[in-house]
């Protein structure tokens, strides 16, 4: 059975509305996607770390309870688990404040088994952080050599804007390693001060990979791919409760679609047919839409049961 390996941060997400906390739950960009994939019946493994505290224990238990392998989650005895505060506006979009002591970051893990056509999800500051870059890059190189599909979610927050120059070499390496790159309009505005998907694709992405997904909140998803394929996927209007996990679950749904429809790395390298893109994009939008209907960062267990194949 193909599996999905996520590598990323773990946090406790505290969600605010009208300046009052209304919900708290385990989170992290890759973490959220891995939970949804686990609930949809995918075989999953998570690489990351937690603090040696009540929050860390809760996060590991949550992964296990949802069927995710935690052998590569490290618990550091002298550290606290990070927090993320998400402040919802009137449209239920979130503004974030993060509390994490990045200089104390470490990452020590043995590589999980990686087989051909497994899928590795990486992204956010975690995939750029200079402190743990050697370990992250080492694993991504290994996964690529083993024939895995690498999916990169840029997910670059404004809080790291002052580090763009320093992080650019790692960003370009991530583009080069990736089979598929997804980023939001906000990501590329922060990184490159560009907000046109064609300009971003031609100037920043296509030299490294031809497969590029550009999301822009409620506006259509833009696809640029092999053979000059250029397509828009409208976003269905819905009543949102929270958009905190929308992008993470777009990633989860896309990866779910790759496995559900038996799409291999060889097919991705040779170029997917338009119909294949349509199928995986439908799954991506379905997962994302489902997540926006609740305060949770992942699909519901009921929805996951419906998606099991």
C-alpha cells in the first residue's frame, strides 16, 4: 500500500473570534493534511518534533488515535511545544501569530521506509529553516532517490518576510526537488512581490518543475503544467466557519486523488492528462471545502469514512 509521509512542525492552534478564544486543537500545516489523509484511509507517517509537555503528549496521542505512524516524531526533554494563535475576521479568514523558539529547533530522526510512488509532503518555514535544513534536505534527497513523489506547499508567512534573502537558496532547492509545487497568491506576494500566476510561473517555477498550482482564497485555482496546459478551477461559494485548514486540506485532497486514481511518479514526470488533473483537483477542492465548514483543521471522521476506497 502506498503511503504519505509528512514532514513539518506541530503546534497547538488556538482560534479567536472577536478577540476571544473559542477553540484549541493540535495543528501544523503538514500535520493537518496528514490527519485528513489518515481519516480518509491512507497509510501515513509523520516526521517532526514536539515539546516535552502536556501539549506535546496530546499531539502524539492525536496522531496515533487517527492512525498515523509516529515513530519519527521526536520529543525534546527541555523544550515547550509551540503555539499558533489564529484570529478570525468577519469572513472567517485568519490572521496568525506564532510563538516558537526557532533557535532551539533540532531534528533527529531515522528515515522512515520510502518506496516508489509513496508521496512526501513538505512546506512552510519548516522546509526552509536553516537550523534543520541539513536533515530536511537529506530526507528529501533520499525520498527522491527511492522513487517517491515530492509535493511542496510553499506556505510562506509574512512573519518571516525579513528572512527572504537568507532563505532563498533553500526555497530554490525545494522547487528543484519538487514534482509538484503549490503556493498561494499571498505566498508569492510576500516572496517575490508578484501576484500574477503566469508571471510567477514563468519567472520563478517552470525552470524547476512544470507542475504548478496557484491558489487564491475564494478566487479560481490556477493550474500551469506540461505541454502548455493552463486551466482555471472555480471555487464553489460556501458558508465558511473557519478557513484555517483550507490550504492544508487542499494539499491533502490532491494527494488523496493521486493515490485514489493510481497516478505514479512516472506518469507525473511524463505529464498528466487534463482529465487526470481534473480528477485530483476535484478531490483537492472537496477536502478544502469540507474543512471550511467547521472549526477543525482537518476533514471530519464522517467525511473521511465516506472517502475511504
